[in-house]
């Protein structure tokens, strides 16, 4: 009986972690797309440089996970 309880607890934790990870990735994708759209709507070159650096750091961070 305790092993069955432990199994259900572990499966609940794994499910929560997976949903959390997917939610984080989805949120980062949405934020990146919104920022790219905002950057394209301006004529400023500084925000283009900042967006390029942000994307580079974000991609490096995602690759390391």
C-alpha cells in the first residue's frame, strides 16, 4: 500500500514539473514574438540591437537546459 501511494505522489510531481516546464517555454516564446513585433514597428536601431542580444541570450539559455 505505501508503495502505491509513493508512486502516485511521484507521478503527480513529475506531471506538475512537466506542465511547469511547458508553460515556461510557451511563455518565453510568446514574449519573444511580442517583442519582435514591437521592435519591427519602430525605426530605432537601438531596440534592434537589444532584441538581437536578447534573442541570442534566450537561445543560449534554452540550449543549456
